[in-house]
C-alpha cells in the first residue's frame, strides 16, 4: 500500500534518536529511492516496495519524509526496549506494546532497514522476562516509597486532627477560628489517604470544628441577648440622667447621679458601639448638671461669706440675752432675734453648725429656767408637797402618843421603837418643809 502526501501536511523534524534507533536507520540511499514519477520505494531483501509519493517536492525531500516515518517507529522501538530494561513497564503492558509495534512495523510505509527494524521488535520480547526482576524491584521500591509517603500524610493529617480536637473547647474565639480555617486549608492541600482512613480522620476533624462553631455561635447568641439587655438598662439610666440634667436640687440630684453611675457599672458591658453612644449621652447629662451645680456653688460662696458675717454679728446679740431675770422678756427677745437669724441665707455648713450650737445653748438656758419656774409655781406639785408635810406631821404625833402610852405601861422597848420612828420622820419632815417652802 503506497501513500500520497498532501504537501500542506509536513511532519516536523523528530527529536534525536536513541543509539539503537540510529543503528537501525543507516544510509537512507541504501534502503530507498525515488522514481521518475515521484514515487518513493523502500528496498527490502524481498525487493522494492512503493511506499507513497510527495507531489510538489524534490526527490530528496520526498525520500526524507518517508525516512522520518521510519525513524519515528524506530525511536518507539528503542524507547520501549529502554523502558523494559529499566523496569519502568508492567510486563503485561510490555507484551501489549511489542504486539502493537509488530503491527506498526508490518504496516509501515517508511524508508529504512525494515528487516532490521522487525528483528529489533522481536528482540524486545525476551527482555521482558529478563527484566521482570528489575520491574518487581522498582515496583517494590515505589510501593515502599508510596507507603512511606502515605504514612507521612497520615501523621500530618493526624496532627491536624489532634490540634483541632485540642481547640474544640477554646474560648479564644477570633484566634481559634482563624487557626481552624488554616487547619482546614492544610487538610484540603494534603493528599488523600484511603477512603476509610481519610473518612475517619475527617469525621474527627469536622466534629471538632462543628463543636467549636456551635459553642461560638451559642456564645455570641448569648452575648447578643446579654448586650441587648444591658443596652436597654443603660438606655433607661440615660433617660433618667437626662431628666436630672436641669435639676437644681443639688444635693439630692448629686446623690441620684452617683446611684445612676453605680447602676451603670453594675449593668456590665454591652455592644461596644452602643455602649460608647449611650455613655456619651450619660456623660453629657451628668456634666450639664455638675457644671450648673458648680456655677451655682460659686455664686453661693459669695453669698455665704456675707451671710456668715451677718450670723456672727447676730450671735453676739443672742448670747447677750444671758443672764436674764425675766424669763418672758428673754423668750421674746430670743424669738425676735431668731426671726432675723432664719431670714439670713445659706452659710457654710461647718461654720453654721458651730453657730447653731451657740444658739442652742441660749435656747437651753431659757428652757431650763422655764422648767424651774413651772416647778415652783405648779399648784398640783405644791399640793403634793403640802400633803407630804401633813402626813409626816401626823405620823410624828401618832408615834409620840404610842411612845408615851408604851412608857406608861412599862413597855420600854415599844416606847423606844416608837420614839425612833418619830425621830426619823422629823428628819424627813425638815426636807419636805424645805421643798414646800420653795413654792411661791
């Protein structure tokens, strides 16, 4: 079978041939020629055989084309032999390759030593069994290398899984989350093991990631609920603070702001952005109140200095009431001075307290005098005192009669006892008469 070549399809120059292939080719002019009509013939021991033509090309170019076809098969023969010799081919594949090469050589339309090429193919098959040991050794080496590689992969994946398991209970959410992502990337880039081993390791790795993710979601869900509650509490605190911002009840409101601050701290932390906004509002309300309080205090300081001077002048007049002889007149004088005292505005608390203590002494002196006067003029008390005097006088007279009768009867002991009782009551009578004498 000859071959007619389309001039538009020109095979490219093949790569340099292995030495075995070069030996097969020899001198192309010995194995081929081009007829006058452009037909290319290959020369074999059995005679010439037309292999094709290459219209539009020179005889040299046409011959060269069919030589390259021979070279391609010769190279494949040499390469197959080399792979078998090195143990790179599975024996069964090698037999198939030889069978294929026989077919290609039989059907080859090329220029070269076809007989030598066919012989080279036949010389390959004996190499297969001869180099089976090399193939087995290479296969064993590759198997061992593969096993070692798989062992290393197993170690690396086991390491990934163990680290993931150690992170499952972590509460360092950001760092641990990033680390688990990195471990996942390492897992994906690592070669696969057998299906069972890979599946078991993946289950452990995935379970650890899911456990951490579930805990993280739960944490942030709870945190969201907590921060929402905190925000609501702080909004209520801010609302109260804003209502108090314009209060002029300085002392009570200042205490209330302190209580609100304690509530703020006790509420805990909310979402940072919300906390910052709410704190700004709370601080503004607080500053508004205390700025107004400070300004009012400065204003009052001026008044308090003047008020202190007024009180210091007035206390002298109040203390001048003592001593007194007319209680009523003293009370009236104190009443009038106290009206003036109460009309004086605020005074520094520490200095006011000492002045109030001096006023209290004057008030106490008048109250004591009133109590004493009442004691001396109380009719009921006078009647009781008179009754005591009468009872003691009657008791003395009675004991004296008993003593006289007992003595007359010769009962000296009873007479003595009655006399002693009468004498004791005379001492009591003296005190009772003095108390009665104090009443006016």
